[in-house]
């Protein structure tokens, strides 16, 4: 029992570290207090200062307020998972003002949910790994009857999270799982309706391609269908000049029926232009594009009845790309002259 609790704490601590290292507001909140920050290293005293300041500004009694050095053990215990309690987890949630869905994932991980996994993938699926995928999956055992992607782009112009509803049909007996490929900067995967848990391992099956499996709530016989719901969160560096951070694509290795995609933007940060596009494979250029407009909910939407061996999706422009590109060039030139 104690060993299981330790595993759960470490899972929650892993996600907590990822949140604090994810480029954006949480990272900025503690890193601005560090004279010489190091990549992928959390300064625990800086984190303690954030929590101490939050305690000072909150409504708790004066005798319960502490100095940053008094929080060193709390911070260290939480970030390693060795001493992660509900109370210490709540301190992080409130001091850093984690979003509701992030706070819920932290609590679920600590509670031992096997429906959430912290993943670390990279960019899109290279075409040359298709044979690797076939070897790993074996003979196809299900088909996708319908797929709905709903993606949210946050106020900081980063893709934050996505919700997918997928209806599958078994084309073989005893189908009890489906594969999940990491094809972008995936941080977490959480399964809901139709899913029971996630497999323990995240396997690398090709260059920058990672695989886990979603175990179904029940096994399917040939012809039976099931609806799956899952959520994905992302970790992008925040380089708005990088085209990869201004697009959401669906790469279809085999085929999908009834594909529906929606990309929703924060009302306070909408793109200057957005296009529906088809790419020449995941590493190729755009071969077709169509300018589209956002609806009243600040989202772009497209429905297709059938997809096979293609890459489609939306890409957008903020109107800042040429400025940021010029600044990056100027900085590079400046470094060269110094």
C-alpha cells in the first residue's frame, strides 16, 4: 500500500514538474527570481518564494505565514514525490493558479488514476515510420467510424489542450485496446468514456514517434462499436514564428470516416488569418489551402466524410511572424559581431 502511494505521488510530482517547466506563466513566475536559470532545472528556493508570497497575500492567519526557507522541505518533497500531501499539492495549485483542468489532473494522478499518463513526444509522424507502425501494431483490428477533434489555443498563443471523441468498430474478435501515437509536443493523455486505463509503457517506435495504448472499458467482438473520449495537453516552447506552433493537423496513416475538427481561440487572442489546408505528407509543404473565418465562438470548423493516407488541418498567422523573425535575425547577427 505504501509502495503504491509512492508511485502515485511520483506520477503527480512528474506532472507538477512538467507544469513548472512548461514555457509560459508558471515558468516565468518562479524563473524571474533566479539570476542564472538553467534549462530544465527547477530552482526550489524560487518556487518556495512564490508560495510564501501567495501565503502572505492570502487571507490566512498571520501566524500561519512562513518565510521561503521554511518551505524548502515542502517544495522538495512535492517535486520529488517523496512527501506530497493533499495540502502541499493544494499550495502549488493556488500559489501558481493552475487552471481547473490542470489542477484536476494533478489530483487524479495523486489519487492513483490509471486513466492519465504524462507523455513526452515530439513533432509530427514521419512518413518513413509507417512500416515501423505496422510492425508494432500488427494486423489492423479496428476502424474509426467517426473522429472529432476539438482543440483550444490559449491567450498566450500556444495550443493548450485537445479533446477527442472517437467511435471505433472492431473488425476482429476480442479487441481490447487501441494505439495512441504522440505526433506533437504531447504532455499528458487522459482517457474518459469508453476507456479503462492506459498501458504502463510509452514506447519509441521511430524517429520522434512514441506509442502507448488505450485499454477499452470492454472488449469488442467483430462488428461491435464503442465511443472513446480522451484529452491531450501540450507543451510548446512559445515560439510564435515557428510554423509548427501555429497549426493543428491530423495525419491519417490508414483511413477515417466522418472526420470533424474544430480549433477554438481565446477571445482575447485571435489570429489575423487562418487557413484550412492539406499537406504533402507530414514533412511536406502545403498543397491546398483555403482561407476561412472564425465563427461567433472564435473557432474554425471543418467536416469531411472520409480521409485516407493524408494530412489535413488548420494553420494560422498572428500577424507577428515577420516581426519576430526579423528580431531573431537581428539577434543572431548581433551575436555574430560580438
